[in-house]
C-alpha cells in the first residue's frame, strides 16, 4: 500500500509538471503567432468582449466602404450631367446672341440666311447633347437606359420641326449615409413641374430654338415676339439646373470627406483593440520562454 501511495503521488506530480510544460508551450506558440500576424484577438475565445467590439467595428467599416463606392458612382453621374449642362449653357448663350443680332432690321438676306443655318446646327447639337450618354447611361433619360431620351420630327428638307421626350421623369437616388441619399441625375423633361432640363410644364428649349430659326428664315420681326424673352428665360433655367447639380456635387464631396474621417477613426479604434502591442507582446513572449525553460529544468 505504501509503495502504491508513492506511485500514485509521483504519477500525479509528473502529470501536473508535464501539463504545465504543455501549457507553457501553447502560450509561447500563441504569442509567436500574435507577433507574426500582428493580431491580438482573432476569435471569440481570445477575448469575448474585444471580439464583439471588433465585429461591430468591422461591420461599420464595411458599410462605410459601400457608401464610399456609392459616392464614387454618384460623383461620376453628376460629373456627366455637369459637363453636359456646360455645353447646353454655351449653346444657349450663343442662341441669345443670335436672337439679339437677328432683331436688327437692317440685316441683309445673306447674313440672315447664315444665322438660320447656324441656329439649325445649334438645334441639332442641342438634341445631340440631350441624347448624350456616359458609359452606356443616357445623361438626361431619367431611369430609362434602353434608348435615347429624345426623338425628332423632320420636315421634307430634313430639318427638325419638333422634339419629343421618350425618357422617364424619375430621378436616381443613391444612399451615401445611414440616413442620407443624393440625387445623381437630372431628367431631360418633366411634364408636371420645372425639374426637366430641356422641357418642363412651362417651357420647351427646343421649341424656342425652332421658333428663332423659323422667325429668322421668314424675315419676321423678332423684337415684337416672345422669342428673346423665352430664350433668356431658357438660359436662366439651364443655369439654375447647373447650380443645382453643382450643389449636389458639393454634397457628395463633403460626405466623402466626412466618411473618410469616420473610416480613419474606426480603423484606429479597431487597431487599438485588435492589433498587437509588439513591444509588450515581445516581453511577454520572453517571459513565457523563461518560464518554459524553468519548467523543463524542474522536470
């Protein structure tokens, strides 16, 4: 019985000592892996509280990354609209100049004919801009992407006599924050409000240009008509649309900068919880190795 008691006690001590050595080996391995990966908490068992916080921060980072992608899409849409509106503004300014010049009663037929030809070319260019696309998306087609938004009616000479809208009147909105969206397009025409760029419930830029061309061609007086006033109002309308698009672009830029700050803050917060303090972990590894060596000598 005495020898049996010694045997049991010795065996228990051996298991305790070897168990301690295994724990030290595991501790060393874990710290080596942390130093190698730079990650302090990689699973819930490492630190349940920290792991939960890391998961929450990771989800927030993923959402902000998606918002940044959306902002890039919105910026591309708005840039295309802005560039097209710049062209439209330039065309309208020239048309207003021609309208003023065309009101001069001393114009000879040759000069008047030249102006008619120019107005006709400007009208065709305006339709071309209105039907413009960027990367397969029609700039002023609303949500319709399968066909150009504007169709023309031509006379026997091939001149445009009317322009009709075949696009949609809806605007496209993209989410750029938890509670924030931004409009990315400007529909070319709207029948019930003033939101359209070229045609609204009260105006029709194409009709104004056609009226100018036909008045010049017929030699009728422009000063006694509504043409000058309509063209000036049309120009002001385009400038307003351009300003609105510019405000949307500023909104996108501001949100980009705001999200960037949030992303940097979330990255720092996650790093403080997740990342290894190399100096501290190196010291702990050295202590673990010393304890392991002491355990081996003890054994």
